[in-house]
C-alpha cells in the first residue's frame, strides 16, 4: 500500500515536472531545495578537495617526466607561434579599422562569472554538473561555460543560486565548430566512451591531427549562435575517411579534463 | 520510532550530499560508486520494506533536488528498490550474513536497467552499451567495496533490526 502510494506520487511528480514550464511550482520548489542544500554541497566539496588534489598529485607523477619533455617542446612551438600571432593580430586590427568591419559578438562582449562545481549527476546517464551560481549572478539559460579558457558546456537550467551545466560529452550536446587552421566547419558531439567527435565535415575539407577546433558562432539573424566565435574546444587527435561514409571521422580531445572540473567560468551578457 | 526516523533522514541527507558532491565525481574503469544506493540497501535490510520504500522516496527526491534532475525520476526507482530490498531483508535474507552483499550486487544491476528503461521512455539519448556493459561491472564492484563499511556504520547508528531483537528476547 505505502509503496504503491509513493510510487504513484513519484510518477505524478515526474509527469507534472516534465510538462510544466521552468517557472512552474515544482521547479520553484526544486529551486528552493537546491538553495538550501548548496551550502552543504559546497562544504562537502571543500572537505574533499585536498584529498582529491592529493590523488591528482600522485596520479600526475606517473609519466610526469615524459609529459615534461612534451610540454617543453610544445612551449617552444607556442612561443614561436605567439610572435607570429602578435603580428597577425596587429595587422588584423589595422585592417578592421581601415574597412570599418562589423563583426559578430565576440568574447569581449561577455562578462565572466567564475564559480565552483558543487554537484554532479550520475555520469552513466548524463554528463551534467551543478555550479554554485545562478540567476542572482546574472547567469541565463544557454550561456557558454568555460574552464581554463576552453569551452566545456552550456547552462541548461538555472535556479536562483545554482545552475545545471550540460557538458560537451553529454549525448544531447552539439556545438557548431570549425578548424582554426582551415576553417572546415562541423559539429562537435559526444563520441565513443565519453570522447568528443567533430561530425558533418565533408570529405573534401582539410582537417588533420593537431588542428585546433573552436566554436564557429553564427551570424544568421533568425538563428543566432548560442556561443561567440572563437572559444577553443579541443585538438584533433585523429581524422580519417572511408569510401562509404559521406563525412570524415574526426576525433577530438578537449583541452580540459571534463570529468574533473573544479572551477568554471560562465559567460554572461 | 521517531528517533529512528530522524536518524534515517539524517543518514539519507548526508548520503545525498556526499553522493552529489564527492562520490559521483569518482570514475574508475568507467564505473562510479553509488553511495546512496548502498546506504538505502543498509537501511532497508535493517528496518524492512516500509522504511525502505520511504527512505528510497526521500533519497530520490533529495538527490533530484540537489542535482537539478527531473523531480520524481530517482524517487520512483529508489522507492521500488528500497521496498524490494526491505522485503528480502524481512524474509529470505533475514539471517544471512551475505544479504547486504547480495542485495547490493542485484539491486545495482536492476537499478541500472530500470534507470536505463526510464531514460529511454522519457526520450533521453542514452548509450545503453556504456550503461549495461562498460559501467555496470565496475559499478557493481565499487558498490560491493562500499557495502561492509556503510552497512556497519548504518547498523551502528540505527541499531539492530527489530525482528532480531525480538528473537533474542524469545530465546532468552
């Protein structure tokens, strides 16, 4: 009898929650409940952080020497690239000024809100995290979320003091992106085993291992892009094609570890 | 009775906070431990089906609230799980020392299947292969690792089951 009533109550809750809008009474109750629980979650996360960092430190020792050598080589290349980029950026500014060029909204048009990750949903079914800032901090639905300068996901639900972020690795996530080197356009979606893939890139386009992939943005007035152009997403780890598939098969790796996010930045306008 | 209920609510609350903030971020070989499910198994085995169902409902509701998931989704699954384990604890599993381990192993598998079915019915894109093949076995093993410490702690807080105390009195 009791179990039947509770099961029916759960079904009723689920049904009403599924149908009502984001401003409905159940969403409001959840908003209040989440606000009450937030301090406890923040506290627990703070207590656990040193232990997690300690584990990460030991974990990082494995292969640290090889990583150090690789990073030194990368740094040398990056320094060279930075000099070239500075020249190109100056040239770009001069040309834009000369042409009175009107651009899409860029990163400079957004305000960053830095916040902490306080909870995570069951990773088997969704790749979503809860952050400790909500509408009171100016966060809105569909705002882009970054970590260490790279895109990690999108805000999909907002309460007063918390927000739900759907990560790029979630099955429902899709972001228009392009290869910075060649401009080849595609869609970043979740790939095999929690990885990322750049889909819908025609076979004639040039994308190779090592290419940097960033958000493409969109200037279409009726369908404006959720994200500004040029937020880095990741690097291409493999690109191949077959005779039977119409598009390339491109795997990319995110610039940050999406399974271990601590602090994130939400871009608000 | 009231004190026991308050203790159970406190245990569930702490388990939800730990699960959402800490435990759910641990991923080993594709599996994630489910502290809340293991805690529910302990409460249900120690206090029976009605307590199990009620604790499952409360745990699910708190979890959905804390993780901003759809309200009622986890409650439905945990209510049924709590009731079923409670019935097992009251009947077949009552004097079996392996009851916690067996319950955790079976309920982890059934919970994953139930959750997968519910997500499919609700139209969520889910990778069934990952849930049932990649994550299930490591998940079961991690939950089994948690079983004895969590069961011992919950039994220490809630005390022995009422039926066990009655049997001691009858024998004495």
